[in-house]
C-alpha cells in the first residue's frame, strides 16, 4: 500500500458547479479511512478523483511520493469499494472481489488469498 495525500484538491464542473471545495488530508500507508457525509457533498467525486475517473480542477493528489493528477486510472494501482460490494450484480460476491485481481493477471492462489482476507475484513 501507499499513503494518499490531497492538498487543496478542488473539482469544478464546466457549468461552474463546485463539487469539492479544496480537500486537504492524508491517509497513511495501511490506515483505514471512511468518508461520511450527506448526499451530494462530494464523497463519490473525491473518490473518483483519487481513482482517476474524474479530472482534478486544482490542487495536488499524491499516491506515495508520486503526484498522480495526470496519471491514467489504470496506472494508479488503486481501486474503490462502495457500500454495495456487488458492483456487477450478475456475479457472486467472490467474483466481484476477484474481478480487479483477474484483470491484473494475478495467479489463482493470490486471488483466493486476497479475496479471503478482504471478505474477513468486510465481515462477508
């Protein structure tokens, strides 16, 4: 794992709507962080920016020591977990958990070990 650092990260859409007003925080390597807030406050937008699925309008995002503002999602080696663990409803929970690992061509033993660890952590 690596630390995630946000320094005055903002998201402003083309229509002028401000979705994130300047988030600054650090999540240390190995630390668990939970984003909680009302609907529409920017939680998902913030996660999408960290994952590289939304452009950052201003500020700096680092994963480890690397500034990743312009790094493609596939090159960030990061994933998102939502309240529902079934991102693909036609798949089992295990298949959903394994999906990203299979895309990265991990061996079956590694996939099984990591799925079991994630399932235990999540209480599944």
